[in-house]
C-alpha cells in the first residue's frame, strides 16, 4: 500500500471512529430517557407519546449502530438522516415534556454541534436550520392547540439563535480540524519521504549502523552490520541477546574488536543521539579496519607509484650513459687497475638497475589482479618451476601440508605471490646449509578463515640486532643485495590482504605468510 493510500485510510478510520462515538452517544441518550425519563420529570405533558417515542428512539439508535457495521461509507451517507431523526425525536420529547422550558433544546444543541464536528462542517448549518424549524413548528402547534402566549416564542427565538451560534462554532472547529489534519498529512508525507531517504542511505552505507535506545533495545540496523556481526539483528531485539560484542563494549571512545564468526576486525564508534525525546539513544557505527587500512594503502601506493616512476626516470637516463661509457672503455686495452675500476662501474650500475627495478615493482603493487588460487598446489608448482631455472636443487626444498584443510583456496595476485615466494626461498637458500630438506615450506590452519605458510631454513638465523630492521627499505646484510626484497615482499602481501612477519625460531630463520581463506 502506498503512502497516500495509508494516509487516506487513516483519515477514513478517524471519521469512522467519530461516527461510532456519535452513535454511542445517541444510544446513551436514548437509554437515559428510557430508564430515567420519569425520574427527571420528562414526558409529563404527554406520557404515552413520550414512552412510545423513547422506545422507538432506542430501537432506532440500535439500528443505526448496526447499520454502521455495513461499512464506513454507508455510515457517512446515513449521518444526515440520523441527525434529522435525532432532532425530530428530541422535538417530540420537548413537546411531551411541556415545551422549550424542559431543557431538551439544550440537548438538541449537542446534536447540532456533533453533526458539525463529525460531519466536518458540511451539514451543520442544515442541522441548525432543521432544529430551528422543529422548535418553531412545536411552538406553533402548541399555540394552536393550547393558546400559549408569545413569551415562549421569545424563548424559542433565543434558542434558535443559540442553534446557529453553536453551528457556526462547530463549523469553525471542524474547519480548523480539517486544516490541522491536512497539515499533519503533509508533514507526515514529508517525514515518511525523509525516513525512506534516510533508511536507503543507511542501508547503502559502507559502514555498519546499529541504533539502540536507552534500554539497549535495537531500533534500527542496516544489512552491513548484520553481515559483519554474523547475527540476525532485528528491531525490537535486546542488544545483550543479539550481540554480546556491542553490548559489553564501553562506548566511551572508539574501540576495536575481532568478530570470530566472520573474521572481521571492527572499529566501534558510539554517538549519542542528543535530541529531546531520544535521551539515552545511541548510534553505533561499525567500521571495517581492514578496509580502512586498504584505503590508506591505496592512497600511499598511488603517491608512491608516481614518486618511484619519476625517480626511476631521472636515474635511468644518467645510469644508461654511465653504463654505455663503461662498455666503450672496456673495449679498449687497459691496465689491470683500470680493468678493476671498470668492473666496479659495471657492478654498481647493475646494482642500481636492480634497485630501480625493485622500486618500480613496488610502485606497481596496486595494479594487482587477485584470483582464486589453491595455495598448496600453487606453492608446489612454484618450487618445481623455481628449482628448474635457479641454482636451488629440488631436493633442498621440502613441502609439508599435513596440517592444512584442503582445498586451501585463497584470493591472491599470481605474480605477486610468485615474487614473494621467490624472495623468501631465495633468501633461505642463500643462508641455509645447502643440504637436502634445508628449506621447509609448512602449511597449517591458523583458524577457520586463515592459513599460515611458514618458510624456514636451517641456517644461522638472523641476528637479534637485525630483526627490528629486517623489513625496512634498503636494509641488507649482503653487500650485493638491494635491501628491498623483504620490504617489497611485505608490501605485496599487504596489497593482497595478507601479512608477512618474522617468527621466533630456535634454528635458522622462519617467515610466516598469513593469507585469508575464501569459500
């Protein structure tokens, strides 16, 4: 049902309720006359007429109440007839009770006012006119039959003026009610439109949103919050039962938490609504810290890519000139000292070229194309291929995958993963004993959603003083190294949502590549 139809239905329901109360009022009046008429000295002038009319009026009141059950539209159309019957019956009561001094005319005024309010001012002047007609007709009949003096006509005239005064006031109040109803409907329409816009914005937000009241009852939750919390939150649920993580958080400042069921690291931020009528209500914002870190990394990488491209361009031009000049000098016969100097030039030019290549590769890490890979099968293929063209024999590398659930599906860029493994295995071979199984690649499940690939060697290990600086750029213990290998490997791992760290090991070096598993 549309918003307009709902508002129209609400207005019709309000009119139906008014008519229902008006019918109830008629039934009460008829019952009071039937039960207490003689007690309050009504009908003394014509007892038989009064009693007959009371019974008929009570039956008509019951009939009108039953007819309303036929539908609201029928009840509205019959309202004019019902008011006319009320005025006519009360005029008979007035005649049977001795005229306009009986107080019955004041009861007629209530029905005139009721007709104006319930009928929204449409029939109120007609009701006042009909009431005036019946009062004057009753006075004329009494004058003709009983030869009454004109004093009663003066009183009747005042009563008729009162009818129109009541009618005008009722009409004014009814119009005010209609204006207020139209204004309320317009504001309700605007509020509903704004609510729908706000709800759509909240549902499409990248962050999770949970709104709770002062009692901890959930008032609103968006789909992203349900997805990250791994709980089916619904409006009306208590936060303590729906999500213990949110309930036990202090809310005094932003804090982070790990949701084990979804593997999400979330940052929780609490904001008080601070609006009259919503005291104690809070909005809980849930932010994915992994996404925030990824966005920061993308910004850093974009700047780094531009910087490295400019640096590489500026360095490569003079480097090419130096290398070319060295080659020309090498073609001539030189003394031994000059030959050694030329070799130094060539070696350092080649080293600078490797640094430039590594830096450029680091700047391109944001251009990766992640794909679904079986980590175990990929590593086995890598070892076979890497040993075929490098100096590392196949028997020197042992793969152990007994402690990992297969298939070990991960989302990773194939080129990036190959470069990371090349760096780790190459470093392990450089410092290991060069014997069989000197390098070991061990797989194990860290938890349901993460896999650890450990790259270990049986070398002398890493000096304690070097461990904090191991992943810093341009740090190396090899005079021929660039110092960018491990730094680049860690950056490439983070670009794919993984992590690369140095682990404690009693023998040799041990690196852990932690990768997120996919379904």
